[in-house]
């Protein structure tokens, strides 16, 4: 077994682990694809492989490897288990795009739209494509657990990894449900939104991967401070994502800039803008969010209100506050100094990125 390589340069730290994640993903999907016996399903599995391998920063599996090294793990076998979280992300994204009726993901067609292209002009094409995409997402869940079971880590650590992945998927599922419920017409408060982000984003993006890596390394302590780092940085990550989603370009966010507004997402930017607006602008924001098809003029007006009310400035302040609190929590955790340096840098990186 080769050892996990190190570098005190955080960018090199991330890139070297990303390369290994990609290698293990390719290897895993090659094995799975060779085992598929049905010609029809081999097409879906091949699409799932392409969908998973072609995009993403590999943040989550990199954090699994980081959590593992943080507490003394040294074997590259960690990557065989770490890819589980990347494969499970495909499940979340595939189903999320169906729920949000999104046509694009990471600048490519969303998975159900890829299947529409695959099946051609058949009767009830959209429904069949969405149904097959749901199947593809279900397979991704199975593959995420299967990847752990096929990895080179010992059985006791496999069980710990599986338990953590169960918790990650369960909590994120609760968050997905809260997100869908938010579209039924009730207005979220800021505390409602933070609770949603804790469940839907922070658990499976930062906290869960780090804790999975720690458990595989053999650390069974509560790790409250590391969990708090993951939760705080994970919330900041999502709040920053919402800023990009409103003010970024299509190239930066990988989908049309009006997507979040057309989906009626009650981001912190919207919640705070409504709180700070006069009645006329407050009604305009709510009607725009519930219209489902905002015009270019109304979209620009909405952005101006968000800026003029101070909602954008408040969001940026809160993002930075969560990052600083997260780094304070991290400072209390004893572990590999290289990983600690990386996680400190990583928190700032997440909220300075453009996509």
C-alpha cells in the first residue's frame, strides 16, 4: 500500500488528492460497467459514469482523505472509500435537477435531459427520461455503498464508513425535504434557512466527509469542534453559492443566472431583502420569486433591491463570520499540522471562489 502524499502547499494538497480520486472513480466505474448484463441498463450506467467523472472539484472525497490523514491515516486505500461520497453526490444532483426542473448542471445537460437525448423521440419521452434518471440516481446510492465495500480498508473500518454515509444521506434527505417544502408558499425565516443549509449542504459537503475520514482512521471521539468547523464552513459555502447564483454569470454557475429565482429559492439574500424593504418592494420580491418565469427587467430590479437594502452586504458579513467561527473551532482540534493548514486555507477558498 502506498502512502498518502503530502505537501504544505494547500493547492497542491488539493490537486494531488483530486487526481487520486479521479483515478479511483475511473477504476470503480470500469469494474461496474463490465458487470452490467443488460444492454439497456449499460447505457444508463455509462451515462452515470460520464456524469460523475466529468465534473466537480472532488471537494467531498478530498475532505474524506483529509480527515483520514488528520488523525494518522497513511494508506491510499482511503480513496477507494472516499469516492463513495462523490458517487452519492451524483444521486443528490440527479434527483435535485428533476425536482427543480433544471436543464443544466455544471454547464452540461442535466442527467434526465441526457437520457431524453439517449432515448430519442418516443411516446411520453419526458416522463420516461425522468423515470430512468430516478433509477440512475438510485443506482448511484447503491454504488456509493458498494464502493466502500470494495475498497481496500479493513472490514471494521468499512462498517464505520458505511455508518457515516448512512447518516450523511439521511440528514441530507431531510434537508432536501425541507427545501421542497419551502416551495409550498410559507416564508422562511433566517433561522429556518440556516437549519435547511445545515441539513442539505453542510452535512454532506464538509462535516460528514471529514468525520468519515476520521472514523476510517480509527478516531471514535465525538470530535465536536471538527463537526462545528464542518457545519459553520458548510453553511458559509451555501450562502456564498447563493450569492454566486444571483450575481454570477452562466459560465460561472453552470446554469442560467435566473434559475434560483425561477425556482423560487428563498435564499438569505431574498429573506433579508424582504425584511429590509418597504411594502411595495417586499411584495415585488415575493411575486417575482413565485412567478416561475422572471423577466430580464424584473431580475435586474431584484438584484438592485438586494444591493440597496444592504442584504448583499449582510450576507457577505455573515459568510465571513461563519468562516472565522469555523476556523476558531478548527484551532482547538489536535491533528496533522499539514491537514490543519489545508483546512484553514480551504475555508477561505470556499467563499472566495467564482463557481
